[in-house]
């Protein structure tokens, strides 16, 4: 469930997912192309980057699901090029998948950029398992 608070008539909130899996996705920004919500149009599906339209405090969440056959899925949140926290899932054998998620609260200024980026050898399932949300509080 996505909850957002409006600042006057300016609501900033988004929820996006990948429409397909990420196979051997190395050091790339995840371009979430399935848009559920993009109030304020601050998330760009072409670049995978959220650009802060108004200074304030924002909450970001993201999730991943690893594929089978001992393949990891690591997705870090970046703020203006600085790597911060990771959601890391790893299926260590067997016939199941692992999921991971994380949440980050950031104080942003107008023009700041936030995105999710993979690491080496990332294998993640797509919709509805790999997603990214953010909103201004």
C-alpha cells in the first residue's frame, strides 16, 4: 500500500516495477518500466532515476527476488552517485526463491537524484517481485 501526503496541491509519490527479469545485469541502473503511480512525474522510466522536484524528506523502498540456481540479486539505493543501502537476495540451492527489501529515509534538495542499481552478476525476477517506491513525507 502506498501512502502519500500532499503539500498544498503538490503530491510526490511513485511506485514502479520491472516488467521482465534482470539476467546478468551488471552495475546498471534498474529502469523500472511498469508504472503504477507517478504523482508529480519525478520518476523517469527512460533513465530509472527519481529527480527531486521539491526540497523535503522522502521515503524510498525497494524489493528484489533472486532467481533459482544460486544466483544473487543485489540492488543498492544511490543518492547523487553515493551508494547507501542494499536489498540482497540469494537462492542458495533448492527449489525456492529468496526475497529482500529495504527502506531509506532521505532529506533531499531540489534536483537531487535517487536510483536503484545492481552489482555484478545480478539475476532478479521482474514484475511483481522487483519494485521501487518513493514519496514525500
